[in-house]
């Protein structure tokens, strides 16, 4: 399966710059997710790869082939669209067959591939139905089937799950991941849903304002966000951030949050560059890293006792929101603990030192 | 106040139906009703006169009681109109005109719809350079009256060597209807979801294959609209048929006019009325036959529904 390269891609719509000198390599057999908020340029990037938009500058290669000026049907790609884009007047089988129309295959091979995809996606019982007679999940399968029959080396997905309900979405997520595991195609998948990105990707490229903010495995992205944007974009409930100032207190380096006088111990934080006292920083604390059962642990970077403002239960999880000055601090707690919690109770929590994320307040970069 | 208990799933429990008051007829709908009645009477009364006259023997007509029903019903005027009505020196009835009109209708429909649908498809769904400029020119052309370009068109058609044949009439109909039909098709195809066309472009990439296999099968409704529009236009046309048709290719309308508008001899009203009705009926039949296909969803199922 081929690798995909974007080299110094520039895309303008009129005078509006969507992408400015973007380079990206999608490795052979990789499941790369382009993740970002609406309007960050991720779908534009996908459409440039598909050939549905022309680049203003730069080069796109798939394997050894330069595809920058090739027609979409000649690029050796298959794509699954957000709206499924099934042909309404064709049957399921007709839809799959039309997917092969640019490939000039002989009849036996077409039959073989259509039967294979139908079997694989369990749509063989509905081959003679029209798309309007299918449910959302079934349409999604047909759309994926139409992409799979091409045996293209590179599969593109444009937010394929966003029209499904939550339960189906979880199911299809698993199925797409299974398909990737068994077929080893190179996949470029666009989404704004961080759960999809975290669960499916082998690597995630987080984009904002046409720039790739960070590219790495889901773990790297989550645990070691390269900058504040990535840290805030990934994670639900989102990361807690404190605007603080670096200070030395009692021989230790601390980040001091002025409004609440909370001091966060940074003495064991591994800085990338030497920190300077007085520098403004943003400290990020993930809600699930808080320890509420044993607030007296000695490696705690902070120990807090704060009043509970409210709490949320999301099935397997629960979050308490503590009042820290003007802002709220989200802390993940055991659901069993939550039933005992009353608004106004004081809750003690500590945060382990090795989980801290510290960012330069001016550049937003990780320190 | 009675307590309202929340509904839970309970097998065998009868549903409680709370009746709602029916809406009253409002003053404004009465006004609309009266207006519509007047408008339809405006058309219906003359039509009634035409119909009853066509079934009266000539003796009853001369009495002048135009609103009376025939005392003695007769289909003789209809037979005469169809078989024996005189146009100039020939007395072959209006039937030759009917067959001429049919012969003109089909090539006109095929030619005009083929040209306009493909042009509309290209303008709506493909990246055509200067597509907007082209559309604007078409739009302007829709406002040019036929009479202004009639003589140049005759010269063009004559130089093609088809003047006086049904092909000349069909070609002129196709050219004259192209601006309007192209705009209709273009606007219709513009509403086909972009992703659907993108999918087809990635799957096939062939302009004609996408047109035949994807776009044309989705065009059912607009085809019905355009068919009704074009059948009415071509069938009711007088001027194009008169100027571009030869002696043997005169459409029904031309023959009707030649027969009815005579300055000499007596006016055979009942036959004239029957001939007029015979000429007017075919588009009506088309309306009733195709009308029910008018409003139907086309893209249902392509997009989340």
C-alpha cells in the first residue's frame, strides 16, 4: 500500500489563504486522522488529495506517482462521504458496480469484488434495494463497500460517522478499525470528533487555521500536547488550565496562580528549556489525573481543598466541578463517590507531578 | 386540577384521545374562493359556449341562443371538422394537420430536451470556464422576441437545405426554447448534492457516463415539467410552423386558422368550434396524463433522510 505525501501545499480561495505551505507524510498502511475544529482546512486538505479541488501550489504524491494534476478517478483512491452520497436511482449492487466503472475490469472480476464487499460488510441480503429503502447504518455500509470494491491503496473518509446516532457510531467505529486491521489500506480520515480520532487513528494530525499543530500517536497527542491549542482541543471534559507565573518558593520552582494563591510545584517537571522566574505560564491539569481518595500523597504537585459547585454523571464516569476563584476545576471522580457528594461540600484532591503540562503563556508552546 | 401521570410503556392500555376543535373557514379564504371562482368562470363560460355550439346542428346556431344546450345533439360537426373541412381548395379536414403536428412534435421535443439538458448539466455540475457569462448570454436571449430574428433564421435554415421540412421547424423550436430550458435544467441540476457528483467523479470521471447513469435517471420530475411545457409550446405554435413549414408540413394550428378565418362564404360555426376543440385537446390530454408526476421527491435516499 502506498504512502501519501503533501509537499509545500498552498491553497487559496480568491484572496483567502486556507493552507499555507503545508507538508505532511502519511505512511504506508497508516490510519491517519485529520482532526480539528470546523474551518481548520482538514476537509480542504482531503479534497485536494482526492482531486476534487486543485492545489494553488505544491505537490501531492501517492506512492511514486505525482498525482497533483491527475483527474480524481485516475488517482487510485476511494472515498467515503459524510452524506454517503449513494446514487439514489441505483440499487445497492448498482452503486457498488458504478464504483468500478473507471477501472475497466472484466466481468468475472467485477462479480467477484462486488460479492466480496457485500459479504464483508454484510449487505448481501439487500443488494437489490434502493438507498432510500436502507437505514442510516446500512447506507453507511454501502458507501464503505463502494469504496472498498476499488481495491484502492488509499481510502479517504470525510466525517463518515457524523450522520449516525451515537450507538451506531460506536459500532461503525469498531468496524472501520477492524477493516483497517484486516485490509491494511492507507487511510486518511477527517473528523472533528476527538473520540473517533483517539479510538481509530494510528496517528493524529491536529489542525487549526490551516496549520498542523501536532502530529503523533493518540497517546502522544493526549499526554504530551505540543501546545495549548492541542491540549484544550483534546479531552472531554477539557483540560483545566491555570494562568500562572513562575516563582521560586522555598528553594522550589512553583507556578503561582495569583487570584487563588494556588501554588503548583514544578520542581520535578522536566522542562524542555531552562525556565525563567517571573515568566507567565499556563499549567494544564487533566481532570482524570486528580487523586481524590488519597490527597495526602507526597508526590502531589498541588493539594487542594475546594468547594464543590456541581457534578455531572456520564454513565461510566463522573466529574465534579470545584470552585477555584473565578474558574471551575473539573475533577474526574468515581461514580460511586458522586452519589454521596453534596453541593458546597469541600473536596480534597491532589495532582501527581509527572502528569503536569506547562505551556509558555506567550507562544502557547509546551515547556 | 387533576394530576397528570407520566406515560409509561404499558401493554393493553387504551390510548386517551383528547379531541381538538376543528378550524373555522376564515374571511380571507372566502375572498380567495370568490376571486378564483370569478377567474375560472371567465374561462369556463366561453369554453362552455364553444363546446355546446360544436354539438348543435347549424339550424339551431342561427337562432342565436348561444347559451342553450343543443335541442338535438349531433357529432356531425366533429366528423366534418376531422374529415371534410376545407382549407383553401383542399377539403381533407383537419386530420392532415394533426398528423403534421405529431410529426413536428417528436423531433422538436427530442432535439430541444437533448440540447438543453446536456447544456444545463454541464453548466451546473462541471467546472465550465465562463459558465456565468454563458448563462447571462442565454438569459438575455430568452428576452429576444422571435419576430426580430425570424428573417435571419429563415436564411440560416434555408442555407442548411432543410427549409420547408419538419426538421426546420424542430430545429427552430430547439433554438428558441434553449435559453429557457437550459436555465430550467441548470437550476434543477444545481440542487443535486455536491457530494453525489463528487462521488461519481471519483468513481467514473466520465462526463457522459455520469450523465446517462446518474444524472438523467434523477431527472424524472423535471423532464415531466419540461415535456408539458414543450408539448404545449410546440403544439400551440402558429408562427414557426407557418414560416418554416412547407405546404405539406403545416401544423394543425395553421390549417385551423386557414379554415376558420375565411373572408368569403358562410361561417360554419359548429364545424369551426369542433375543429378548434380538436386542436386544443392533445395538450390537455398530456396535462392530465403527466400531471400526477409533477411533484415527487427525486433525491430521497441519496442524503440522510
